[in-house]
């Protein structure tokens, strides 16, 4: 199992439209490929500090998580996006329409 995860900041003024975009397009878009599950997370602000090293989260920083059976499934997804103008347009809208920035990208493999 492979987990692909990226985290980006979206300007606060674009957050509502970005969440609408996720619900209306991204979820079904990703799952129409070999993606087994797509999830989006936003930080939770708490009144309590649980650890001394805990930092206050940026409320406009999200984490997207996609689950694939294997790395080949993810690579096939990337290839499909790169080769189809419509799919490429959806992915590029992150930057062009919603102005996301400060992105981190990681691929994880399941050990247990």
C-alpha cells in the first residue's frame, strides 16, 4: 500500500472555494484512477496545548492524502494527468485558481 501525501497553504480568502472544488471535482477525479481513497484534512485549533513542542497550526494549511495499492498505481495516475489536457487542467488549478503555496510532497509505503 502506498500513501501519497501533500500539504499546502491556500490563501484564507480562497479556502471556501477550494473546499467546494475538493467536494465537487477532486474526490471523484482522484478516485476515478487507481486511487483507493482520497482524503483532505484541515487543522483543528484547540484551546489546550498537549505538548511543549506543539505549534499553533495555520488554519489555511491542508493535507491531502491519496491511497494506492502500489507505486505503479500512483505512477499510472501521474502519467494519465500529464497526458490528458483536461486532467492536467484540474491539477494545475491548485496554483492558477487557488494560489496554493508552500507545498510539501511525500510518498510513503505501508510497513505493517
